[in-house]
DNA sequence: TTACTTGCAAATGATTTGCACGTAT
DNA sequence: ATACGTGCAAATCATTTGCAAGTAA
């Protein structure tokens, strides 16, 4: 659970600025365009993906990939972004302004489908309770083939 | 689903040898001790963990870490082992002779608790069906605090 | 004998870090 | 003016790979 669900851009921006101030960090153009792009594109990005996109969209900024990594890590630590891991293949980040959801990931084309299921969440809580385990977060990924790729394969 | 569930060591070993033969690969001491150690310790290991353990237990073998990586990858490709990912922090492998299960992972002490829930698996299949997605595997991890660590924290 | 395998060290690829310069406050 | 942030290049870390020597079949 975080405090950023369903926020529009201006509210996210305010939260971000507040958070920066609270930690004696500065509001820079680089940090701004990372947040803005994640919001506008409303998608999942690897740091590399986002770096390339920012180079295209804001060439005059001449952003460095290290800054992209630093900003994504900052957003994730502040709970304004979340990431899903692809093992050694890296991580993809998304803003945390959407309600909680999990992911289906196509092994062939990388398509990500989001889903949410209350019954599963409920069952997870029950399982945790039986094991005296206190859940702080969970990761659920269904891996396989999306409609398109499973048709190509067949 | 794989064919290794509930197998004892001798059967696993036979399967492994068969699999090696089928692929014109050789049965070596290094491959043997990796399989054997995973079986005997019945636990989850990073390649590094296992490498250190094998160095201790079989010092005369002088196994290299590259061989540990190669063997774990071979076992995983052959479906005799599975891995769970910890993001950038790496992967942990375990033998696939146990029935399918998922994991609870303690963020503080690293304890792994295994669990299995048919209702959740069923719900996952339904969700996939609705989205025309063909599941080949899934990853479900509940992260948080085990009984012991949540008592220490409180 | 003939491949395949191994350990080693070098290569790789993603991510992080040190540093001198730039910039928000 | 004073931190903090940035881009760059070098460093790091886990993992993979090339190669000459070793070993299973």
C-alpha cells in the first residue's frame, strides 16, 4: 500500500517535490522529465529504454544513463515507482500511481498485461497467517505466451 | 509440470545420466556433486553459495565457479532444477524433485518458506484464459517478515 | 582416440560510483 | 554562497565465454 494511487500528474509532482525537500534533495530538470515521462507514457521501462526515450524527447538536456538509474532508484525507494524483475535480464519500472496489480509477461515479445485479483490476494493473506508470516509486498508474475505469440508458435 | 517430482536420489541420478547421454554430454564428478549436494542439502542456493560449499566439501575436486554456473544452467534447462530470482541480487536454485510450490521470503533473515495453494493456481489459469494468455510458468513470492523477525522488529 | 569438460582468466553487460564541473536553493 | 546533482568514464558485480589442458566414453 502506498499513498500515490490514482494521483494525477500535478499531484504526483507535488508529492515528488515535497519528498525531495524533506530529504534535502533538489528538484532538477532531469528528475522532472523522468517522472513526467513515466506518467505520460504510462508504461514499463528498463532504465535503458527510458534513457533512449529521454535522449530523443529532450536532446538538449543531454541526460546521462547514470542519472536515469539514480532517479529510478530514488523513485522506487520513495515508493513512487515499482519495478518488476526479469532475472539477469534486468528490471522494468513503472509509476506507482495505479492501484496494485500483478503482471503477465510474454516470454517471446515481452508484452506485459496487468491484472488484479482480490481472491488471490485474500488467499495469500490466509497462507501468510497460517505461517506466522507478515507480508509487506508480493510478486506474482505469470509467464508464457500472449495471444499473438501463441498463435505464431502453434 | 516436470517428470522429476518426488524422485529419490538414485532416480534423479539415473534421469540426469540419461539426459546427459541423450545430449552427448558426459557424466563428470563436477556434475555429480552439484546434483548430489542440491539433493542432500535440500535447500535453495545461489551459484556462489554452492561454489563455496563444494569447495569445502570436495576440496580435492578444485571445482571452478564457472562449472557451477554451467551445471546449474544445464539442470535448469533440463527442468531438473528451478530458480527464484532476487532482482539484481541474483538467483537461487533448487532441485525440481519437490512438487510445485511457491515461496515466502523473509526480507530480514532470508528465510524461505515454501507453500502451495491449488485455489490460487486455479485462479491464475482462469485469469490467463480470459486474457488469451498461455501460462508456461509462474512466479509467486510473498515478501515480508518471518515469525522470528517480526517479533524482533515489534 | 575423440569429443566434450574443466579451471582459469578475460570478456561481458547491467548497474554503481568518484570526480570535477554545473545548478537549484 | 553552499550544497547537492550531473555527465562522464572508470569501477564493480554477477555471469558468461575462449582457450589450452584434462578426462569420459
